[in-house]
C-alpha cells in the first residue's frame, strides 16, 4: 500500500492556534489607546487639514470635546434657568477656555502658542460629475509673547476681534518670602456671533494653549500651586485629617497649573527641587 502523506495537526481549540504579537509593553499599548481615543473624541481624526466624510453634517456631530461656541448674544440668568427647567441645557455652551499658573517675575517673557481648527464648507466634485458640500479643516496657530514683569492686563487679537486671548498678570501676594511672583491667567475667547446659516463655521475646534519658557522650552519655571512642604503653605493645610494625609501622600505629584473649562497638563521636564524649599 502506498504511503499516505502526513497530515498537519488540526488545532482543537483557539488556545492551540499560533499567535504572533508585536513587540511592546503595557505602557506602549496604553499610549496607543489614548492616542486613538483622543483622535476620536477631540480630533482631528484624519490629519490637520482633514475633510469630513460627505455624510457628516459637521464637526460638532463628529467630535464631542475641545470646542468653543460663538458668544451667545442673549444668554441671561433667566434664560439659562428656563433652559435647565425644560431639559435643554445642551444648548448652552462654553465660549472660552484657559488656564492659570504662577511664575517668578524674573522669568521676564513667556511664549504662548494658541491653536485651533477652523472648519468650513466647500464644494467637492463626485465621480458622477455632480457636486456636494463637505466640511474641511484649516489649522490655525498664533504665537503670543507674555510679559510677566509689568503686571498689566491686555487683550490680544488672534483673528481680528472675533477670536482673542485675554491675558491677566497680577502680583502674587499669598506667599511671603518667596520672592516677586506673578499669577498669570490666559483665556481664549470666541467672540464670533451665533449664526444659523454659518452653523459650525463660527465654532473653534481642538482648542489648545501651549505655554513655554525660554527658547529651549525646557526651563522649569512654573511654580507648584500647593506644595505641602513649602513653609509658606503651612497655614493652607486643610482641617480634615484625611485631606492632610492625602496632601502629604501626593507631595511629589504637584499641580503647576489650573484649567478653566479644560484640563491643564504639565509635561515631565528635567527634575528640579521645589523652589524656595529644601526636601525633607
């Protein structure tokens, strides 16, 4: 009898099927997931100059966060209360976002870069020779220098007088013996009027304010907001014992900025001891 060819073993369960995995670790996988979630919820999903699919009714239906609506022309406390009572609070939106932080006056000048996406409708030809309207994104970036020495307020026009950056600088009086400090507050404001015809064209999307110091962007000059090891903050300790323990537990995870309508993120820079305070 002729010999029969050997047959490959057939896996009896998914556990027996050979698996091939890319080289990586849990941190890389988490970062990749965060990247995709950010693109999906904030955008832009398809690049800085993306064009939304023709079936999309606009970027407000595509994205969920990071947008500033036109300045409401007739929003009053009474109107807000009436909208809340009728379950229509979703029609009240934020028109500004920003952050605050503290620096030494000796820093001199900080550099801020304001970014957002502007979407507008345009005509696009189809394969059948017809045209259709689609939403396309234009990336916008504006640099702003912030002088922290004079302690004055100003409004910087970023897109005429319709999109501005409000800059407030004032002396920090709460930390005695800590030197000449400044509290800086920045606010990106969308002053465009609401328009049913313009729809999403008067909204700002993927809004961002990036603040750095000095040309190399690596100087650690932003002071912690609440450092439990700083003697100047001893009188600011919470009364609750559990809050005090948590404050001390996270003494090495300090907050250096506060966001308004957004989250403020401070990247990891070169390690440096706390200003004006030795480690204990």
